[in-house]
């Protein structure tokens, strides 16, 4: 630990949806944080820069490989624009900083996009992941928390989904890379005594959420009188999980000791309450006071029929709980969306 006894955390993917909210919460909780992000253009980078602006970083001062302090939080929060595939610069960051915990949220996201650009997922989710894991080994960082995904369960019909279920049959390239991450983490835990904690997120939504996700796409289409595509004729279920509940779980994994003493851990973080897609849209319509124009479509390649988390393991091991209903979460999201997008 650092001399001031504040735990030092490296958060990769800090300009992303979950990473941004995590940085804010860690600072509030008294951690020292260094954020890292490549700021790629998978979606509109304006949203990423606005998140960074809220963290106290000026877009004009961001240079590749140069670390800067937050104008809001000072030395408690720093940021570096860096691609995880750049192992040389990444290594130099570790040489200059003493991290107690790594939280790896950097990844190429998106299930459908992985069918179009598979190599982007190999670069970011495999090579980038291995680079950061290798740095943990070399520089003796003994706690490694990372984002996995509910996508690893594939099209399982064994509900609710539990960490003990078989995950050997992914149906998207994105999911396959996340399973690979879990396997690499297991190997490093076994060989090098690193505590690795994989968090399988279930359909995260909330303010500053990604514009390729359903909550944004539906809200934006309804407001602009555009039709929304509803796949599998609306016969889909998702365990929508509000961002604050996700951040609560990640923060506990970073800062608390688990009741599970094994080095390799996997946890679901979900709302434990799957919602039919049409019901989700109904709630959105009510909050927006406007009806959606719906186009019913067939099931999309790579999509799963249902996600339903059993989060009892993280609840037991970290005294975790989620408290945001979909009704409340959508209300908060709509309020933000209307303000941000005017």
C-alpha cells in the first residue's frame, strides 16, 4: 500500500460506461485511482470525452502515453491515454506506479459487432488482457479484478444462471474472448498466486450508458419518432442491471476480503429478475409518455434468448445487494438522457 494508506487502483477502460462510474465511486470511497483508456471510436467518442471531462480531464491535454492529473481531484485521480496492446508503454506505467489492485474493464464490447470485426476482439480482449495480466505478475500486483460477461453462458436454458454452469459453448466471438479471459485468469492464479476475480455483468444500463445498447437505442428512437427493431418478435428476456448496483459489486470486490479464500473467483452481478423485452419497452414508453413504433424481427445471430442471474454467491461472499428496480432504473436513465441529449 501507499504511504498515505490509500489503496492504489489501476482502472482500465476508465473512459467507458462502467469504468467512468467506477472511478467516481472509488474517489468518493478514498482510493487513489489511475485511469487508462485508448478512447477508440467503436461509438461516438464525444460521450467518452464528456465522461472524462466530468472526471476533471481536459480533452485538449490528452496525449498518448502521457499521464495527467485531474483538475477536480488532483493527484488522487490521474489518467493516461493508452492502448493495452502497447506493452512497452504499459510496462513503463507499472514501473512508475505502485498498484495495489488492477481493475480491468477495458475490452472491445458488443456481441453483434464481434461477428463483423472479430480481430478487434482478439487484439483488445485477448492480447490486451494478457498484457495487463502479465504486468500484474511481473510487478507483483496480487489482486486482479476484471469484467467478464453473462454472454459466456451462451444459449443455456438452465435458469437461473449460476457460476457453476458449463460455459464451453459460446455463441458469439465476444463471449468466446470472455471465456478465454476467465481461463487465463485461472492459470495465473494457479501459477503465480494472484487473486483473480471475474465479474459476469448482466445487461448493464444507466446514465452515460453506451449508445449501442438497447436502452439508448430504444429511447432515442421513441423520442425521434423512428421505429425500433425488436428481435425474436419480442420473445427475449434480459436481467437488466442498473449501473449503481454494478459499481457497488465491483467496489466491494476491489476493497473487501471475500469469504471465499480461493485465489480464483467468478461472480455473477445481475438484478436476479429477468424482464421481457416488450415489458421493458412499455416502461420506457410510460416514462417518455410516448409510444414506440415497433418492427418485429427474427432472432439475430449471436443473441441469447434469456439471461437470468443467480447472484447469491457475491451476495454471500461480499455482503453485496442490489436495490434498483427496472422501473426506478429506467426513470433515472430517462431523466439523464433527456438532459444530456436535450
